[in-house]
């Protein structure tokens, strides 16, 4: 070792070398920064608010990685100075202890100089390797989410033709509300009807295999579209509402959630790192976890469609017009449709971890596939096969199915409105809840005549709609009224459907009739019941005149 030359410090390095390194790093950083900013501006110009939020989340993830990089760099010497006994460090190795790997050059164990029974808690070179792996993992996760969304929406583009067909006279004749048919003869029910067995086991088995062939076909799309409109919108919306565009906007909003890496997801990353221990044979079971989860999600989504078809059959032998499915949160696990999105998020991350780990280990081993992490050919084949298969299933099967079926909950998404109307509705609703809560708290102590009233005409977003060109009071051109009592869930989850629980709407409207003290002065223009709003169809962004650009 006498021929080793010590490394030079910064003061011994030529200034031109320092300047070149700084210039290159700054140039790369500035290009990336301006590229992200240009993408964000373009998405804003195209009114892609949800995708713009996704870009902002990517920027946040990059900032988090910057902090991780900074902390690893600052505390690298301090971490490598921590010494532990050899017998403690001899367990839970990711590779076979007898495997002889190439020793890194320029790195030495500082703890070995202090005593024979001491080793570093984590070496400097190990911190350097971890540093690179975290970056590779984050990049793979973001790229995989983008690829999944792109491929999924490519397959969903065939729905455009189905949506356009709903505007034709042939479709209107086929779904004539005065037409009577036997339930079992309708195409949707016949597709999902199992006359010989209706047990849960049989339905789950059939739903499992159905996701592999025609997971979403024209019959299912049209039936679920019709059920959504009947449950959430006015009957006159059937030929005007663009369901496919609504699904795409909802999917973009979900993508802004999936592209991020939450603390829970980082916790799962730590657990996966922990399972990568020699002797656990993780390559035999870990790659199958995301595949199993995505198959379970796909099966559940198919099962929901089947249950809605069986409900139609159970309601009677004859249907009038097109068969109407009944959306509801009770069809989903734990009555939470958003839980499926969390599972897809976890699946994408787990799969990205598998592929990122394989890419990093290959790079770290000099671009040789076989290393101490992947010593057998079976390990390599299983990881790559499961990773690609999971990606294909998630993109082409589960994602389009998820985008359609999750609209069958009890609520409609805020994306059904344009951005301005959705923000106005949320603001008005929160103000209304605040006033109602204040009324309840002050009932016992405040004279009746001085109690605060519910939001007035100036507070309600309805007055914004009156100024909107094309406003109409026609009941046929307006969606159903929305009641405050049943809209306690307004927020990111969605807007509860007013017509889905009509009986509750009637009860809440009767219970909350304004008293004489709460009515506006007679000099003001007459307004609707303070607890109901009617919104013109043009605000649903499917009218030709006022559709927001996407």
C-alpha cells in the first residue's frame, strides 16, 4: 500500500476543475428546473389542473430527495464512525457471507483500526450505494406511474367511440324509456347472469378470469354510464353529458395522488429493504405480492359490476327502458372506493422497487446481471417477469377498470364541475356548515330573532351561476337539488349524489325550512330555499358553449 497517493483537498485542486464541475452541475440542475416549469405552464395553459398538481408533487419528491442527499452527505463521516461489535453485524446480511465481492477502492473501515472486534455500523461506501439506490427508486416510481397512466389512457381512448354513440338516434331508440323488456334479455344482465350458480365463490372465480378478457366492454360502459347519470344528474343529461371526459379528469386527479410517495409508502420501502435478507429467499415470494394485490383489485372491480347486474335481476322480471344500475359505496371494501386507489398506489411502488433494485444492483455490479443479490438465473427471471406482468396488468386491465367502476360510489367527483364552480361550491358549503354549527351552539343563549341565518343569496355560489351566460331556470336543464345535510362529506372525496338518497333529501329539506326571522327582507329578490342549489348543465363542462378546455 506504499504506492497509494492521498487524495487532494479543495485548496489543492485547480480552480478551473472546480469551475467546470460547478458549471456542469448547475447547467444540469437549471435545465431540469426550467423543463419542469415549462411542463407546468403548458399543463396550466391546457387547463390540466390535476396533472399540474402531479408535476408539483414530483417537484416535492425531488426536493425531498435533495434533503436526503444533503443529510447523507453531511452525516456520512459521523455514521461511518459509529462502531458495533462484529457478532451483531454478522447477521441479517443481504448476501451470502461467503460470497467474495470486489472490494471498493479508496474506502477503509475506520472501526477496524480501533479494535479487532469492532466494525462500522454502516460504511462510507455503503452510504454512497444507498444514496444512489434511493434516487433510482424515486425515478423508477415516477416513470412507472407515467407509463401506467399513458398506457391506460391509450386503451381507454376506445371509449370515445362508445361515448359518441350515445348521442346518436339509434342509441336513443334502443334506450327508449317507454320500451319494456325482460330483465334476463338485456345485454348487460345476460353478460353477467350465472343461471346455474350464484354462490359467492363462483362469482369470485368468474370475476377473476373475466378481467383477462374484455375487462371493460361496450355493454358495461354504457350500462354504468346510464346508471351514473340516473343516480347523480338530471334525466335530460343523458344525451349531453360527456362521461368519458369526466372519467379522464377524475383519473388525472387520482394520478396526482399516486405519483407522490407518502410517509406510509416510504415505511413500506424500509420493510422491503428489511426482507432482502440472505436465507429468506425473498425473490421467491416478494415479487408475487404486487401481482397478487393487483389481481385481487381487478377481481373486486369485476365483482362490483356483476353485483350491480344481479341487483337489476332481483328488482323484477321486466325493465322499462335501459337497465339502471344502482351505484353505492357499500359495493366497495369497507364502503370506501378510494381504498382501491391506495392499493394501486402501493402496487405501483412495490413493483417500482423490484425493478429499481434490479437496475441498481446491475449498475453497481458493473452492468453484470448476476451479482450477490441475484446469484441464480431463477431470481433474475422471476423478478423481471413479475415486474413486467404486473406493469401490463395494471396499465391495460386494472387501471381502465378502476377508472370506470370507482365512479359507481355514492358520491360524484368534484371534477364533474369546472374548477371555478367546484371551488365556489366547496366554499359555500363550508360557510353553510359554519353558520349551522354556530346556530346550534347559540340556541340556548341567543334570542331567536338574533340568531345567525344560513348563507344568504350573496354567500351562495348560486349567484355566480346567475351571472353565467346561458343560465336557465328550467328544471329540465338543471341537475337535481343538493341538500346540505347529506353533503357533509363534501371535499376531495366527491359530492354526494342528491338523487341517490331522495328520501333523505326530502326529510332534510323539511327539517331545515327557514323561520320567519331567517327569511330575507321583502325588498330583496326572491331566492330558492337556502339549503338547495340548482346548477345549470353548462357548468358540468359538457355543454358545447361552456366546456372547459382540457
